[in-house]
C-alpha cells in the first residue's frame, strides 16, 4: 500500500510539473516549442488526444557531426487530466530505446516504469529551472 501511494505521488508530481512547462497542455492541438538561450530547444508533439488521456512526446535534439538530428532525450508520455496524473511510456536517445508497456498494453516492465518516471520527474525539474515554457508552434503558410 505504501508503494502505491509513492507511485501515485510521482505521477501527480509529474502531472503538475508538466503544466509548469506546458501551461496550455489541454488546448495545444499538434505541437509546441520552447527556446531558452543557452539550452537545447524543447519540442512537444501531441500524438493522441482524448478527453480522458493525452499522449505527447517531449524531446531535445542535437546535431551530430554527421548532420543527423539525434534525440537526447525523446520521451513519450501519457497525461490523465481527470486524475491529475501523468507517466512515462517510452524513452529514447542515441544509445537506447525503452518502453514501459509491451505491445499488448498489459505487459509492464516495472523496472523501466520506475526508472523512466524518476528520470522524467528530474528532467521536468531541470526544464522548469532552465525557464522552459512551451508555446504553440504556428502553422506554416502554404507559400513557404
């Protein structure tokens, strides 16, 4: 029971930190970006949106000497607005790809879940400290 309360607390904490970084999370339809001098840009992509849950991707990218853009990191998260909870679903960088749930949606990697949510909690704290605030990316004109 105590573990359940701790887990619930981290999911609630992640949820509230997300809103510090993405104040308009519930209304952003497709994408957003934050640029803070001296830090990597932060990107947001809305992958799926329903009233009960929003699946998003948050990422930093850096340019590799080859010219390729490399995720560092790129995380997929799910947000449950009605429960004021959010959790990590997947993580990738140039070294690995990890996910919490298997293809069946029922199989759960407990170690990955604990580690990815701990990382996400700390990453969001760092983003807040750096002053990141994601704003909607305006749609490109057809003429560009």
